[in-house]
């Protein structure tokens, strides 16, 4: 882990999981463990609907309203 908290995922694992650059991942803390999971298409339908309806919101609104929770 770097000073800023960046963590590298080995290429072999990224390939096995189908992770590409800029892939979204879910990070969960369970007890004393941290679990990383690829989010393959989890929000694609929501994102497409937002684009289709041309909905606009700020990052602050998205975080405040927990749009992806």
C-alpha cells in the first residue's frame, strides 16, 4: 500500500475477474477483513435511465442523497 492508501491488484487477479482500467469496485469492511468486489454492470441500468431521462445532479447531491445506496 502506498502512503496515500492506494492498493494494487495483481494483473492475474484482474484478468480472472474481468477488471479493466476504471472498473468500479465495491469495498466492504467485515470485522478485521477488507473485501474488494468488481461491480460488473451493477449500476448500468440506473446510469442508462439517468442518461435517457437527461437527469442532472451535482456530485454533492448524489453523495448527500445516497443515490447509489
